[in-house]
């Protein structure tokens, strides 16, 4: 179930205070995700996906960023499977949706020469922005981005019919 109207607790019954609710595109770009960022009483950051405009189900439980970051730093290139162990027994979409949130926050960036591959971006201080009294806005899903929306063509061959070929019998 993807309903976020559940108590704001992790399985260990730690209360999470929501700091921000925002939206971002899914990694495929076919849906919009709503997510929340929050902290526990000790100040540790947590995140969760609360809604998907598409059909993909997910687990709306909080996940501690402290558990996510080491997995991101452990590999040079990442796919959603890198986070799958954090969401064992839940929808396979959850890890991908969390990666979409991390990409939106600037923690991950797409690897341009590999499909479905991402890399950790060191030095992004998104956590400090959240804990500031009046945090600056994180780029909204509705704002234009400078990244292309299509994959680059690897060579000059036309797709489908060959360029300049006649269609007459």
C-alpha cells in the first residue's frame, strides 16, 4: 500500500519529524513522486516516498540516510539494485524511487554513457540546507532542468528507415 497516512515512525518506533515535502520525477520520467525528508530526535535525516502518480507500488516507510549513504559511496556506478537490500521484502520500485529522490536532491547524477547508471556526487551539502531555519528551495520538479530529456545518439545512423532512402516501390 502506498498511503502515507500512517504514523511517522520507523520499525523501531522512532518518531520522525517531517522537515520538507516535495516532488520529483521518477527515474524513468513517466511519473511524479512525492517525498518527505525528516529527522529523528537525534537529528539524523530520513526520507520516504509517499506518493507516485504512476501505477508503481512502493513502501512508504522512512529510511535513514545514514543507512543509504554508505551504499552510495561503495560503488563507482549505481543502479537501483544498490539500495535493494534496504527494502528487502517490499516492492522493487522502492529503491528506484528513493534513487530518484536522491538524484533530485543532487546526491546522485546520471552517468551519461551508461543506461540506468548513476554516481554519488561528493560534497553536496543538501542536509545543511534542510536544517537551516529557512532552507533555500530545492529545485522543484516543475522547474526546467538543464539536463537533456533524451539520450544522446551514439552515432549518426538514423533510426528506423535510413535517412534519404526512397519510400517508393
